[in-house]
């Protein structure tokens, strides 16, 4: 990794204001020895905050659900021995009380909690008057307003230091990730709330360790402020999420391999080149809008034809024909299957909407 770049978003957090902020540690605190060994080995990396799950919200019962309160004592020992700041996930008000009682420096709220405004409000009420830093992971479903709403509830309780954590989104479609990145969602969050630090959780996006470098680099290229990566002294023997964890030494190598690009534009020559390319993008986007407008005019004509002949709007065979054809065309042009599916599904839906309006006139 090139030399760290100064980062203003975490000013006032009592941490080194450099980019990326590194949060690392095991998915779950398992034993005192495992927690401390991980922390000692992380000290050799640029990790600034030690993370460990104490309570684990699991999808199904009879899975390991965390060691509970005794793990908070281990986090306290980590801080005393290594000086690393500590953070853990809180899923309800009682968790928040317990974590603060044992001196945990920061809290994070998981995706399953962010999705529930009632639970978020209970946690916010529990934290009222205690300005502890909090990381808020995106909700499991791709809903930027729900994400912002959770953050706003905490801010109304007096929490001034909040960072958003992008950990990917649940998806029914098959893809190479455990949780679909949907990068446009955190980008939109940053547009709406540029004041919030933005951290990426490559572990939960990837679900497998061989994708961590790729996702971490993507986050840095998109100007994320930090990374939260799960580490374990012996990942294959981890009690939870073994496939996505790496050793502290592998984390160090991952961080060293990151390319950190400047966020400032630099020379006038660069600015002129960038502006020229952006003008070309604007021109092409305008052409796209004109083409889409023409396409919808044709869709309206199709709708009128169907109306006059008493034919239903949706023709599944035709849709399958279109998507199959353009998946192949898209692949030949270097587009991902995910992009082509989303693009043509959006166009298809708008065509249906257009034909529906014609049918109802």
C-alpha cells in the first residue's frame, strides 16, 4: 500500500486521521486466547480498531450465537494490552448497555438491525446523552432511505460521530458475491450525506477470501474512507463465517497491495482532459435519452396494436427472446450479465408501463 493519505472524515474520533481507516478482527469472539492472539498479530498491521462479534444474530437456531457478555471482558483486555480501540455489534438496547459498561470504544449496528426502525429507535433511546461513535451497516435490502433513516434516529439521540458501512445486499439472483455490492447504493448515500464517513466491509460482500483484495481495491477507487475486514488466527477453524476470514498476516499483505489514488484533481492539464471526457459522456447520455424516448414511442405503438386486437400486454416468450439475445450481445461487448439483465429489465418494465397507459386510455 502506498503511504497513507490524510482523511478528514474521522476528525474528532480520537483516531489517526488517515485513509483507509482499518477495522479488523474475528467474526466472532470465541475464546480469550483467540481474541488476544488475533489482536497481538494485528498490531503488526495498520489496524486501528479491533472488531469482534460478541452476540451473533444467526439466520437459523442451533448455530453459534456468540459467547455473550464474557467476551466483552476479552475486548477490554485487548485494549489494555495492545492499545487498539475496540468495537462490537449491538442488536438491541441491552447489548448497548452492556458494551458501554465494559468500556467498548465504538459500536456497530448490523444489517438485520438497520432494517428495523423500532429496534433502531430502542438503541437510540438507550444511547441518548452518550455520544459514542457508531458504525451503521446498510440494511439487508437495497434501500438507501431506510439506511439514512437509521442514521437520523441515532443523530436525533445526540450521536454526532456516525459512519456508514457498506456490507452488500441480499439478492435472489445468482452472482459471485455473498451479498451483492450494488455500489450505486453507497454512492447515492454519499451524494445525499457527504458528511458521513463511508467504510466498506469486503468480508460480507465477498463471502470468500479470494475476493477480498478485489472488493477492497474497488472501495478505495470509489474513495471510501475505511475497510472492515474479518481476521482470525486460524480462519478455517473459525466458529462462524470461516470462508471469508483471513489471518492478520494476510490482512497486512492485502493492505500493502492496495493502490491509494489521490482524490484531488491535480494539474490543469488533467482538469482539461477530464472536462473534455465528461463533455463526451454528457453528449452520449443525451443520445441515450433520445434513443430511449424513441423506443418508448414504439412501445406505445405496440400497446395500441395489442389494444385494438385484444391481446395481453405481457408476452413472456418475447421477453425471454429479448433477454437471451442481448445477454449474448452484451457479453460480446464486454458487459457483465448483471448489468445487461438490470438494464433490459428496467427498459422492459418502462415499456410495460407505457403500454399499460395506452391500454387504459
